[in-house]
C-alpha cells in the first residue's frame, strides 16, 4: 500500500531503545548541515532551543547531535558513560524530525577531536556541503589550542551559542584579533533567557532539587530510572 504523501517525506530511524523514530529525508548535497557538538552531560532544553534556533537562522537541512566520547579538554573528568549520554540525547531529540544523533565520537576510540568529526561529516556529505559546528561560545574560548585548528576552520564554520553571562564578548574579543579569513568563519547566536546548564542540572539532581521543565520529561524519567547524577559532583 503506498504511503500517504506526508509520510513519504520521512524515514524511520532505529534508536538504541529498540523503537524507531520518524526523521525527515533530506537532500544533503550542497546543503548546510549542523553538527551539534557537546558533552551533553546531560542534554537539556538550552541545547535543544539552540539547535532549533541555529537550524532556522542558518537554513540547516538537518542538525546532527554528536555527543563527545572523550572531550579532549576533559580527559578522565566526565563520569557519565558515553552510552548513557548518547541515549539521553536520543530521547531528547526524537520528536524533532530535523534532529538526528550520531554515535561517531562515542564509537571512535581515543579523544574526540573535532577535526576527525568534521572530516567524517565531509566524507559523508561531500565536498559541496556547508558544515556548521554548533557549540557554546565558552567552549570555543580556547579554540586556538584545538587539534589542527586551521584545517578545522577550513572544513567547517562555527556557530557560537551565547547565553546571558556566558563567554560571547570574550570570544568576540579573541577572534577579532585573528586574520579576517578566520573571523568570517564564526557566527554568534544569542539565546537570551535560557540560562540552563548541565552543571546546574547535575547539581540539582545531586542535592534532590527538581529538574522538571529544564529537560524533556523523557530525559528526566530515564535519569531517574537509571539513577544517574545522584551524587553531588
Ligand atoms: P564545555 O566546556 O562543557 O562547554 C562550555 C560551555 O558551552 C558550557 O556552558 C556548555 O553548557 C556550553 N555548550 C556545550 N555544548 C553546547 C552546545 N552544543 N550548544 C550550546 N551550548 C553548549 O564543552 P563541551 O560540551 O565539553 O565541548 C563542546 C564541543 O567542543 C565538543 O564537541 C567537544 O568535543 C569540542 N571540543 C573539541 C576540542 C578539540 O577538538 N581539540 C577541544 C575542546 C572541545 P552545558 O554544560 O550546559 O552543555
């Protein structure tokens, strides 16, 4: 039986939970693709709002969340198992047909260098794709120390998400000192009024305070079911 026209636009994608979720089929050749990079420990509404704002503002045909396996600047410091952070990200994104999640970094052994991820996306989407790496402005403050940063800047542009009181002005001052060709690879995206952070969520969970309305309900349920973030660290 043929599918109704609106369902022909979707494909069913497997999750690690065993259920499938509908995602929009997109023509990616020559298009703008968002790579949402972060530790997501845990993922929260701030991340989701930022990804959706970036999608809308930069005309991204899809935003792929890439939970870091082992972020280079936090070696040995992230206590939550990458698989659990991945599953939380799956739960958070399953209702948005433009959002996908990639296990690329959690499956790759060693440090999660962004250049390796950008190259993998380049191989997947081809030479004409415009790749945008989306992350927090304060995560980018030390970008000049990132592995193979010049190659990375050639491979993708950056969307620096700013929240009230977080790194925007500082990052702007740093990149204004760079050659114009680098500066033009950065875009700022302000998300006012969303001062949610993973650190605050972990703190709340560790001290028995509520996280309702800070993360999707499915994410909260999973955290409580598995018993994540129960100690204050
Ligand atoms: P982080 O230092 O934990 O984050 C710094 C700030 O940015 C936090 O306030 C964080 O808020 C926020 N943030 C992180 N990801 C975000 C996102 N996608 N959208 C909006 N805000 C975000 O940074 P991280 O999450 O560990 O790392 C960010 C990305 O940079 C990762 O993909 C990591 O692998 C990459 N990175 C690469 C290198 C390298 O290649 N050498 C070095 C450093 C980082 P929350 O805590 O609420 O998320």
